[in-house]
């Protein structure tokens, strides 16, 4: 499948939101139960390093960053959100989006990327490791879903070898 990776624009939101809702339905992508409004999502994510994989003007997946702290010393430490449409999984799109994110995040002065992944989401853990992330820990029973089940998360991070090495 041919696709391009483009900077996310506000006009992409409806398709980005649909992909996010697909992830919510799996019960393995997020603890969120609904997608936010654009203005709320936009406010909670960095303005840089927002990408969408497109094929013939159709969004296939997306990636974006959220700050982990408002403290200046942590300005280069961010959390990743990566979502691939159900029909487009296992086609290398997640890898391509993550590798673009790594490159552009370093260009924007970011030194640590991290993700908190629901433990049973083996595909997400694998794609992060493929892109140079390492497992740094497990948070046991970190969240209880509406189904009454407690879930663990796996924390993964990628530390830049170019930025913040002084």
C-alpha cells in the first residue's frame, strides 16, 4: 500500500478521531472511553510532531505527542499517542509513523519519547521496540476499566543519542 506521512491539520480531525474511536473500542489502546473535541485534543498535545499517514486522502493512522510536565527541565520528555486504523494494521504504518516521529522530535529538541501501553497490546509493544524503544517497567493494576477488570501497562522509552547528550 502506498501512503504518505503528512503533518496533521485540523481538517484531519474527523478521520483522526474515527481512528482514535476504533482504538478505544479494542479495549487495548487507551483507558479513555470517548474521543475529545478537537479543541480539547489540540490543547493537550504539542503543536509539533503531529503526523497522519494518508493514502488517497484517507487517513490510515496518526501519531502525536503530549507533554509529561509543565516544568522547564522536562521540556524534552514527551508521551506518544500512536493509533492505526483497524483495516490498516500490520502494514508497516505504525513503524513508519514512529520513525518519522523520532526524526522530527529530535529536530524539535525532544530527547525522550515514552509510551504507556496496555500490557496485552503486544503489537504496540513490538512496534515500539522495533523503533528503538526499551521497556523500562510495568505499572501493575494501574487502571480499572468499566468492565471491572484491572489493567497493567508497560512503559517504554526511547532516549535520543543526538539531543540532550551534553
